[in-house]
C-alpha cells in the first residue's frame, strides 16, 4: 500500500464497467494503493462477486453494485465501458453523476482486416460526448493508453507509463493526475483541454498495432517534464 496523494484523501472511486478488463485492472491498482473502490456493472451480483475476489486478492476496500448505485457511491467516477454502450449508459446516469468528477477512458475504435482504427464521433471524442451528456458533471479524459493486461496482473509491481489527463477544470485534472500517481510506476501528465481528447483516444489504435507487431504491452512516456 502506498501513501495516497493529498487530493485523494477521503475519496471513493467508482468504476463503471468495473468487471471488464480495463475497469477491473484500474480497480485492482487503486484498491492496492488504499483507495476505497466500488465496482459497477450491469449486474449487481456480478459486480459483488468481482469485488469480493479483488478485496481478497488486494486486501483493499472493494465493494460491488449495479452501475447506477456505483455512480451514486463514488466521489470520482471512472467510465470504462465499451464504446457501443457509452452514450446510453451516461444518459441513464446523468442524475447520480451530477456534481461529480467523471473520468472517461473510453476509446472509440473499430477493427477490420487492416487492424485497429479510430472511429468518428459526432461530438469530437468520447470524452466530449460524455461532457455533452453530463452537463452537471466535470468530465476529464484519462487512462486511455494503459494496458489492461498489466493493470490486472498481480505479479506486475509497477505499471511503467504516463497517463495524459485532459480537461477544462484545473482542480479536476489535478485530482485525476493524483489518481494516476497513486499507481506505482505511473504518472499523470496534463495533456490539454478536453477538445484535444480525440487524438489521445485515437492514439490507442497505434498502440494496439504496436502491441500486435511486437507482442508487447506498450505505453507512452512524455520527455522533459
């Protein structure tokens, strides 16, 4: 367990889509760091089972609930659901997410015989779509490029990558950078306004292509910062 950065004191993190690979991996790391975590899923029973397993594995405070209850319970809420269910879920949860920092890590990607590619999003990006659907929340984009395999592997002590954090509210981006910093090996780096989220989300297609070619779990590092 690590010493939590000051902005995270007394914060509970909810992860919507917390039983999927990315959500479960992030939850594992935050629970290990000492943060209370609520796993959200379409099925409360599935979330509770996954939470019990993570709590036993990490020694952390992990509970499970359906997505709506998880959204209500979290002080910071991470959206880690598949792109095709992104808009519908956020429309449903606009009420319980009001007044909260919502961290969107969804990558709108397609796949064909040539490999992964970025999808066009009417609002510009998944993060901007979230901001449009959640006018009473503060939306931050982050955690797009982190390997779910590394996150969810208890044998991996440090996740060696930077996390680009995008948003229009300084306090919110500082909070999300602290969430990244709480994971050993990881560093949160401010990456610009939310309007710049498209190219960050799209870069995930390049990283997937790298991983396929080199059989790796590539991340990114920002130099001279």
